[in-house]
């Protein structure tokens, strides 16, 4: 688990935290315990893709990052791929949603949905 002295696995911008917290609360989840799970899975044309979902509580071996009141859960297998990343929330005319700015990515697919490290 992350501690205050350790560098967090991921950073979260304030707009991303606010959006995720609003969605968690809209689902009736307790934001003191529940959080956003960020994970990496096989898939996409570049080989790996991000996944996100709300979980009621972290697993025992999760890294738990707290930022701007949001708890983010990262499993050990995903941690190596997302370490140093920043979770943002973008709004715009064409797209609105969460985005992972990942310094470990060596190549992304054209649509930006998958990556390779």
C-alpha cells in the first residue's frame, strides 16, 4: 500500500478525482472505502489496454493511492505498467472521459485505446 512518504504509483489530477468521486457517490458507494480500480489487461492492437471500474474496497495486495479524496486501487500485476502515470479527465466536443498519461508507453495504437511498453 502507498504511504505518504512513498512516491505514489499513479497521480490523479483534481478534475479526474472530482469526476470519479461524483460517479462513485452517484452509485451510492462509500468514498471512504470504495475507489476506482485502474488495471492493465491483454488486448487491443498494440497488445495492452487500460481498464477502470469502481470497487467497493481494495484487495489485500493492492496498492492504494489517495489523491484529492479519491482512492485508486492498482493490483500488483498492473503496477509495473502504470507506475508514474497520471490519471486525467478530459472534456471536449468530441470526447470526454478519463485518460491515462503513461510515461512507460513505447507505442500506442492509432485510436489510443491500447499500448505497448
